[in-house]
C-alpha cells in the first residue's frame, strides 16, 4: 500500500476550544517518509513537533504533544482526520498552541483534506500488525487490543450514571470514517464544566462546538447527527490517539469508557511491542530515548513549565520560577514582586504592600505543584481547602524577591494533603502557614 500526501495547500480558521483564541491551521504537502509534522509558525524559528507517543504532554480532556517547552494541545481531531483519510505525510502549520475546534467533530478537517486532493507517493506505507493481545485498565475503564487483519474498533461509551450508554463496532476504512465517524461531535457532562473552567480548560467552548449532557437532557444547536453520536466520537478520539504510534496499525481495539490518558497508555504498550519485535536491544534503548518532556523528573521549572502544571493565569499566577524540588517532598520557588502588579493600585496608594492573602496563595501554588508531582502532573487538581497557623511578620513591597518554601507534611490516603508553607525576603521569614488540599481526579 502506497504512502499518501496532499497535492495542494489548504487552510482553515476557527476558535480553539480550550484557550478560546482564534487560530489558523494550514495543511501543506510533504514528501515521502516525512510523516505528520506540526509547525508552530507563531513562535520564533517556527519549531516543529512530531505527534508521537514518546512526546506526550497534558491528557486532561485533550491530547497534547510537546517538544522541549513547545507544545500543541487538542491534536486528536486533526490526527483522526488524517488517519481516517489515510494521509501519511503532511506539514501542519498552526499559529497558536491548539487547532481550531470547529463544530467539535473531524468533519471540517476531512472536507479540507478532500479539497487538498490526496495523492499517492512512491513509497510503501509502514504497517505494524499487532502480534499478541494488550490490555490496559483503570477502575471501570479498559482497552484491549487484539491481533486482527485490518483495523477494527468496538467501543462502549457511558457516563458515571449510565444514562447515555452506547455501543458500536466498525471495521475502519476511509469510506466508513468519512460517513460514520468524522461528523460525530464532542460532548461534555454539565457537572464537569466548572472544574474544567477552573483548570483553565474549555475557555472557547459553546454549543456551536460541543454537545452538552445535563441529566437526561441533550443540549445541542442542531439535532443529533447519529442516534449513537457519543460512542462514534469516542471512536474518533481513539483513531486520533492511535495515530501517535507513527505508522499504520492493524488490530482490533475493544474499548469500554475510553479516554485520552487510557488511549495513550495503550499506544505506549503497542509501541513497546513494536520495539521488542523489530529492534535489537541496543536500537531499542536508543529509540525509547527519543526526547520527551517528563516534568516529574525535573527539579527546576521556568515560568512556561509552571504554567503547564498550574491552572492559574494572569493576574493570579504567584510563582515565577521553581528553583528546586528535593526528594523529601520540599520545594523552593520565587516570585518577583514589582510595582506593575495590579493589586498595588489599591493596596495601598502611596504605600504599596503585597496583600498577605496573596502570600498565602503563593505558598498554596507552590505546595500544589508538590501535590501534583505525586501524580506526575497529569489528570489531577489540588484544591486549596484551608489554612491554619497563619503568621505575617514583615511587609512585602515592590522590589522584593519572594522566596517561597513548601514542604508536604502529611497525606491522608489519595484524597487530602497537608503542607507547611513559608515566604522569605533576603533570608528573613515574612509569612508562614499550614495548608490543606483536596486532590481530585479530572478525566
């Protein structure tokens, strides 16, 4: 089977579902063996990111790929359309950190690829045929991959209340994908909206780009495109996430309540099986060392990485840099206090002082990073619950550099954590507190 690309350049514009920003995406032809490549044209040097399982980032309600500090969120619908349309080589230029969501399906991308006129190249498509079964599970969720001559997905979709349970099994080819999968729109549960907004997600979401489920109600700007549209969209996501393998995959995937994190776990296991079968030991070791940001192994973070971990944004981000994380659950960070801080306009005019509550927030954010470190910064939020033994010893004024110290003192199972926090200026303690957090999982 020959590799394919497109014959001409095509573009599309829209709103990104998580950032809420307007973004332009352009598909460009690519030569044989180039693969799928994303290029950030909004950044200096136009850095490129390869969608591969070894370069995964955030998996909360989207699939994120990253290379060093460059990342692109919510790539699953674009990748799904490319795999559904059997495009092997393409350059995707994007002027933001997330493709446009359009109507929440992959239909706009498949239509765009049809307009770009796919063509064959002089090179054979790389195919991996699964050799033995693989299973990944998490609570009541599971994914099983079985050897199969072709690509088939059997999926059961359900929410926690089993109100919208749906099931579908399809052999995947281009015709089935375009007609039965690509038009299926993404959806959200009403009760999940507030936590996702607090996490900095779905800032650009609306009924134009998603279906909302509220109890038995289905809220949508148009009728459902399929009676089982939800499970079809889950299959759409699975196809997009399986594209992270970097080659054509032949297997039968049986999915029960899948999600991006579980999909990624399955792809990692498939990649490992491919490595074991095709690569000698020394080649395998080299290949698995493909650069991948693993923040949980680092001990200092600049502001870009801090923003990747914490859901806070301007004007409420209180950490400029993490200087050190030690093995005994302790962290040291800094916050540069400048007269440009917006709160100095009213606290107090003519005598600016950093509010004590913001010093507590700085300690809470530092401790929150430590809490999330336990979960490798993925799929969890640390909610600030309470503070005790709060003491303010000295005013903090513009020009000071706040050194923030946090140390975990106790965990209560996997639900609650307690930390000791302290702020210093020039080695002198200016404030301190004991902080309690509730740790919740976001799927």
